[in-house]
């Protein structure tokens, strides 16, 4: 209870702590109160009382887009989170259904049924994870109460320049004021800004795997900003759960293919992050590939080292930069990062190798696209925004093999 007490004081200051009066409005907690009201003094009932007390002290979370891949991953990650309780879940085609009927692996979670966004009662939540398609997201977020903390997993608030958004996403931005407020949530790089943000634009999966190794190196002038070539590979869950011909088993299995060649919409996001790091325009060659695996992402990045810099300098700098980080890890010299080493975890594993061509380096970075590339980083960000230890709920090691 010590940590809950300190959480109480932190969150009371932020004015977002769950109060009993608010809680009884919530049907899910009501259910627990009814169960608890029949309690007498048996050990089982004691447990119910304890559960009730804990639920009353938790922050209330909404998951918009709970029937999708990133939404379900948030639910999985929150299952053992001590400070959060999901009180609202939305879906579109699957509105009205229970989570167990859509995702049998979540059947034992005690959760409210999913509702359409238009029927959602946002007074029952303190914060939301927005796991919706881009475009739709900005329309929905702009109608949410301004008191809500929001972590948006879509691309809608990532690009600072709304003209660039229009160019790459093919539609004008319809929530430009909110866009100005949004903080880009690459946690290890923008921690201070994220802590005080109300709206965090969670980075895309490719940009996460690419910027985490590159930003420290370009900031330290250890690599040249010209001729950066990025070859990335993603598991198919990166494309979401919606049915698309291009994602059929027969189109994906037993082969790989590039897509979005020269025009993938993550290009401006990657270039924005790198350009801000060095305060001058950086352009990159970026080609993503679809791999016959459900989750995982690798970025292999070819760079020219700065004059006089060595592979050891690059490794040493990355090692120091991420030394105290929980989730971004430089592997031992020569160790090759594999996507199977991060499956289901919030890790980003990185290593640097000498190219055969003198003066060049090859950087390899792997993440789970659904965790560090989406829901894990989103949870890391919400923890920061709520004054909760950043790694809470994220410490399970990867699934292996
Ligand atoms: N998948 C990944 O690896 C990553 C995804 N992202 C981004 O996160 C967001 C969610 O992605 P993901 O979970 O993969 O997507 P999914 O397609 O798996 O899920 C989309 C969710 O949004 C709901 N939805 C769709 N259209 C509407 C609408 N018009 N109104 C309200 N709800 C709607 C769907 O409901 P229903 O199922 O009921 O139709 C579903 O719950 C996207 O913006 C994506 O680009 C970011 C990083 C990585
Ligand atoms: C395999 C696959 O299709 N991946 C997605 C990227 C997933 C992601 O990060 O998308 P957002 O930018 O919308 O958040 C794509 O290439 O569009």
C-alpha cells in the first residue's frame, strides 16, 4: 500500500486521482461493490474487499479501438498493471461485443463490453489510449473532453507541419490546434516534454526502430547526415487487423516484398526527428519490407561515419547514452539482434558493425512492432504522464523462442 499511497499524492496533485464518488458511477466498479457488499468475514470476502479497495485507487483508462491489434496489446499489457483499470473500450464493427468474443486470449480479463465511440461515456475515464486509424483519430480526439490525457497511437499528431501531413496522408489536417499541443513520444529522447504533456503522439513503429539508434549518433556528430540508407522489415500485424487482400496468407507466406518504395508515409516522420536532432534538414533513403511473421521489426541502417570516428566510438556512445535505460540496450560486441529476442517485450536491441567498405557502419535495431513500436511505448508514455514509474507493467521479458 506504500506505493499506492505515494501514487495517491502524486495523482491528487494532478487532479486526476480516482475518487470514490466518481467510481460508483462506473458500472464495472459498481459490479465489484455489489459483490463486495455481500462480504462478511471469510478469507475469500476479505480478498474481495481488498480487490475493491485497489480498484477504487486505480486510474481509469479508456482503450479506443480495443478490437484491433494495438488495442488488444494494450489490454494484455494492462492486465497486471497495478495503477490502471480499464473502464471503457470502444470498437467500430465489433461494438456491442465482449472482449472474450473477439479475442479469446483475453477472455479471463474482467472488462466492460466494447461500445461505439458515439456511445462512450468519457466521464468514466482519466486517460485514453487511442488505437484508431489515422484520419478517424483526429476527428474523434478533437471531440474528447480537454481534461483527458491522451496517448495517440496513430500518425495523426506526429508531423509538426500540417502541410507535410496533407502531402503524405492525402488529406488536410482537421485538428490543427491540437496538433500544436501534441508532444512526439519517443520516450527515451523526449522524456521531459512527455511528462508534462496532455496529448502524446506515439511514434510509428519504423520511426521508433530507426530513431532510437540514429538520434544519439547524429547528435554526437559521430555519423554523417548524408547518405543514410535504411532497410526495414516488419511483421504483418503492423498493417492492423482489418481484412486486406495484400495481407492474405497467400500474399505474405513464403516470400518477402518491399512496399511504399520511396514514398512510405514514415519518411517525413523519420526525417523530422533526425532533422530536429541536428537542427538542419536530413533526408534518408528508406525502404520497408513485409515479412512472413506476425510480429517483429528489424531496421538495418547503413551510414558513413564522421571523419575520424570508429565503430568503437559509435558503440561506446550508444552504450553510454542508453546505459541507464530499461528498454533500449546495446548488445555485446558482435552479437546480432534478432526479432525473436524482443517478441512480446518493450525492448529495442541495437548493435553496430563495421562495413567492409572503410568508413562505413551497419547499425541493426530490432523491436516488437506491437510493443515498443506501439502499445508498450504508449504505456511507457502514459506512465510518465501520470507520474508512475515508467517501466510499470512493462517488465516481462520477451517470449522466447
Ligand atoms: N499495428 C502496428 O504495429 C502499429 C499500429 N499503429 C497505429 O495504431 C493505430 C491502430 O492500429 P491497429 O491496432 O494495428 O489497427 P487495427 O486495424 O487492428 O484496429 C483498428 C481499431 O479501430 C477501430 N476502428 C476502425 N475504424 C473506426 C472508425 N471509423 N471509428 C471508430 N473506430 C474505428 C476498429 O474497430 P473494429 O475492429 O470494430 O472495426 C479497431 O478497434 C493505427 O493508426 C496504426 O497505424 C502504430 C504503430 C504500430
Ligand atoms: C506492415 C505495415 O503495413 N506497417 C504499417 C506501419 C505501422 C505503423 O506504425 O503505422 P502508423 O504510422 O499508422 O502508426 C505501414 O507500413 O503502414
